[in-house]
C-alpha cells in the first residue's frame, strides 16, 4: 500500500513525529506549508481560524492521487485541526483510508479531526494523540515504530 505522511508543524514537534513515522512506515512525506499572508499567521488569528474550521493558503501539494493511504500528522489548535491542515483536507481525500496522529499541548481533538476528515470524503480509520514537547526525531522512534507496525498490510 502506497502511504503518504502529510504534516504541518509550526514549532517543529509535529515535524519530528511525522519524519519518524515516515521512516518507520517507509512512507513518502508531504509538508504542508502556509504561504502568502498566512505564512506569518499569529497565534490568536490562527486559533480563531482553527476554531471556525477555516483553511489557510498553502503552497501547492505534490500529486496525492498515487497514495491509497494518507496519514495526517498535525498539532491541535484550539481543539481543532490548524488552518493549514484544513487546507490540505480541502484538496480532497476521495474515499481514501486516512489515519491521524496529533501532537498536542494538553488536550485531544479526536471528534473535530474525525469530522474534518469525513467532511472531506476520507474515512478516518484510526487516530492517535501524543502530548510531548521537544523536536528530537529520535525520541519518537519507539512510538512511531509501534504505529508503523499496526499499519502493516
Ligand atoms: C494557535 C495554537 C493553538 C493551540 N491550541 C491547542 C489546544 O487547543 N489544545 C492543545 O492541547 N494544544 C494546543 N496548542 C499547542 C500545540 O498543539 C502543541 O504545542 C503542538 O505540539 C505544537 O506542534 P508543532 O511544534 O509541530 O507546531 C496550540 C498551539 C497553537 C500555536
């Protein structure tokens, strides 16, 4: 199964998790990068947009159609997917199997992530939440290795 790890990260924690997962699952990666005036999105406006389920402007994505499984790795913003992740989901999931890994400060956002994925035509097969600080990819190897093991065909 061809797998894509798509991730957004503002301060690097989620990036570390995503790269460790991609390595463990032998998946391709797609970083979701905000662009235009959203590139410097502040925390307050960002939280406001997340709360209202708004998408941000993002850089063009690679071809998604070649992947039958997508793992979205994302921080939690105001209990929701960040605007950059909303923009990624807007690109269409077309009935594909979608998994989500969230890296949050303190809370989970399961319901809102699943709703967002399903609203965009994906099927959320499973979701994991981690509360961890730090940007060391190596620190994620064990947890991401377990997820990769679960995802084996
Ligand atoms: C705008 C904003 C809103 C946030 N809202 C939440 C929240 O509602 N719940 C939570 O647990 N963490 C929240 N956080 C914390 C992030 O989810 C957490 O620090 C995450 O690990 C950051 O990932 P990153 O380093 O990849 O950007 C928020 C962070 C930001 C910047």
